[in-house]
């Protein structure tokens, strides 16, 4: 919102100099007259003047690296929506939030945004100049709110959207902590046993020339390999991760990995439903905020985070330009096809030929089911597309929550069985020769 610098006279004839925020010059003059002043001069406050004032006595910008934490941005959006609902001018609201911000990307971006607004830019234009803090989704929703004169409502929707996304991410991360910790501890304990405990028993068996059973020989072989090639324990996972990162730098590798990720065993459904929940909620929020459908689809495509869904939304946008609805191309282009890199990942992670056979059975599956397509179709026919998209997102949010809890419940006994079986195998393999040794000595 532009800032106007004005000169006026009050009822006693005294000269007044001040600044005021308004959408246009006519609105600024009307507001000044309501204050009981007679306007003699008014003009937009230039950015050069603001910059000069900053150079004289303003605070220096701090040097920051990286973006803004999503939790911090969510809190800021909620606070800004509350201040706007209370009727405070946007510049004053931003100044209040900027002062209470800790040092970081958000504070610097708010300082830049306030300077841009003082120079005559709108809020969306000012935020667009800080892309590391405010992405396209954020900026376009603010722009739609300014155009429709309902900025406080748009900020509330944006805050609700961010809070729901944060809640879903928090649930998934919280559910993954337990199995990751258990697996890490189990690997650490087993590695310690193989490196420190088993070699001691090997020395005893060699000194007494005990005949070793096959289980003990297998355990000794594993222990020897662990002691000799211990660096492969962290090295193999890191190498696989770097290899995947390298392949994802190429378009074919990225598409193949994302196709594998959507249909991978156990976790594929969780990934797919999570992306569907996020994309439908994003598109629903944009449509409800008044963003044009093509712009909304482009923003949703960019924020999907998966190459398969990016291609899907690109096809939907092309079909809409040709006069089609959303539901028809969504159903038509949601079916995946054969991709050589996807086949490679299935063979690499799922046992060669077995993985390829599984992939051949899944490669024609769809990433958007009939429920979503039908809900979108009904929403287009009734003019309630945003409401239907919200309902689809709520459905998938619930499914992700239930699926996450089910996977955690399933993994707990599996991890216990694995750890118990590994420890039991080690104990039996070590004590069988000991029993034979004690028997011979007696």
C-alpha cells in the first residue's frame, strides 16, 4: 500500500505535515478530510527519500544465509492476520512484527518489505522481492487479497493452510523418529558385538582347537568382514544417497526416482497420499482466494515436489487452455507409463528380476484415484471447486494419519523380532562351541 506525504491546515490555520497510508490519492485525501484537516499538498513518498533516511540513521541489515523456517513463517502469518483483522494499517502491522522478530531471514525480509511499501509498492509487490522468504504461493494469495479487498480473510486462509501443512509434516516426522532411533541403536549394538565381543571368542576357540558348527563359522565370517570393512557400514548408505542425488540432477533420473517413490513397497502409499493432500489443499486455497485457475495450477505444480505430479498439472493446464475441464485430463494423464530409470530403481532396490516383475505390474497404475476425480468434477459443475478440494485434502490427511500410525504399529514388532533374532543367533552361535568345550574338558 503506498505511503503519501501531505501538508495540510487544521481548523485554527496551523500547518500540519505528516504521512498516511492509502490505496489511492483520492482515498488519502478523504481520510485526511475526515481527520479535520484541509489538504494543501500531497504526494507519494518516494523510495529515494526513504533510502536517504535509512542511510542517515537507519539500522544496517544483517547478513543472513538460507531461507525462513516454515514454523516461524506460519506464526508470522497468523499474527499478521490478527493485526489486520483488528484494523491496523499494514505498514504499522509489519513494523510491529519486524520489531519482535529475532535476527534472521524473516526480520531482514520484513525490513525490506516495509521499505518497499514506504516507497509506494503494494504488499504483494514488496513481498515478491524477497523470494527466499515469501514464495509464489504466498505472494499470489496476498495479491488476490489486495485485488478483492479481503486481505485479512486471505491471511487467515493462508495461516490455516500453513498450520495444516505443519501439522501433517509434524505427524509424519514424529512417527519416523521411533523406527529410525531403534534401527540406529540396533546397528550400533550389533556392530560393537561383531568388532569387540566375537573376536575374543574366536581366540578362545582357536586356542582349544574346538570343532565349530556352521552357525559359528558364519558368525565368525560376518565378524571378520565387519572388522575389516567397518567403514562400509556408514559408507554404503551414504554412497547410495549421493548416487540418487546425482541421478536426480538429470530430468530422466528425477522422473524415474519419483515414479519409484510413489509405488515403492510399504512407504509408497504414504508418499502418494501425502502429496495428494498437499496439492489439493494448495489448489483449493488458491481457488478460494480468487487466484486464476491457470496461475493456481502452475503454483501447485511448482510446490508439489514430485516430477510425476508436476507433469500431471502441466498437462491439466494445457488442456484447460484448449477448453477442457480439470477432471477429464486429471483422470486421463494420472496414469503412469514405462520409464527405464524407474525400472532401474525397482531392480536395484527390490532384488533384480523380482523388482522388475513388480514394476511391470504397477507401472500402469494411476496416481490420482476416482474419488479425487469425481469430487473435482462435482466441484466444477456446482461452482464449489474449492470446497471439494478441501474435502479431498481432509480425506487424504486422515488417511495419511491412519497409515502412519499403522506403519509404526507394524514396525514395532518387526524391529523387536529382528533385534531379538539377531541377538539370539549370536548367543546360540557362541555358546554351542562353549558347551562342547566344557563337555570335553569335563
